[in-house]
């Protein structure tokens, strides 16, 4: 019995190692760290194109699965060309009265060569260069952790007298089957940040 359990642990560890390497190779939204504070950092993000879907439900738990299913369906070939598009990282969830989930479109695509979605709720939106503040937390995300770190980030920005748009987003970097080294962030766009 001990040999079986040990073997399962070894196989799980090996699988997680390869999953983690795969996550690290996934194309990410490019940014430059401008300044590090005690609990958060300020970044400058490159312009990017996103596929997005608005969800009627509020919060992470109520809307994460539905949003992911819709956008993942699109990139896995549920589009007019039946074309598969590479996954990118992180998955973005804009939190508020409603929730919006966004996937960054990989480099090489633009509005002219992206396949049209078959789901009319999917739209594309360009994001210009922007300055954001980000706070990181590990483990599994849930509504309580998202609210906790949103509050911490908001209070830290107020303490530093840094102005921000009161619209926070959750960034998730790992697939659901990756159980170690999970990376989550709460981010918010800054107003008039001098660097």
C-alpha cells in the first residue's frame, strides 16, 4: 500500500512539474515593473487586443466557469473558421455590478485575421498602454480572497496617495488542474501616476 501511495505522489509531482513548465511557456500580457512598494507594484502594460464576454452574474464563483467556457470554446475552435487559437495568460475578470472575462489575443492576430465568433456575446476590444497597480496572492482564488486583496490594494493606494480608477480586476495565471505555484493578482488602473 505504501509503495502505491508513494508511486501516486511521485507521478503527481512529475505531472505538476510539466504542467508548471507549460504554464511558464504560455504567452503573457507583456509589462514592465516601474516601482515596487511594500505590498504591491506598479506596472506599465503594453497595448493588447482581448476577446471578452460580459456576464450577468456578479462575483468570481458565480461567473468564472461560464465566462471561461464561452471564451475557451471560441479559442478551441468554436468559431466560424473552426480555427484553434493558443491560450494566453492571465485570464482577466473585471469585477463590479456585472463581471467581464477577457482573454488576450495572441501576437500575430488582429481584428482583420481573427476568426469570427459563433457566439454573439463575444466581442473584441483594444487596450491601450496603461499603468496599473498589482497585488499578488497564492493558492486558489475565491470571492473572499478577491475581496480581501482588493481592500488591501485600495488601502495601500490611498495610503500612498496614488489615484486610481475604482474598477478592479482579478488576474488568474494557472489552469485549474495546476495545484502548486498558483499565481493570482488584483489589479487596478492608475490615474496620472508619475514615474
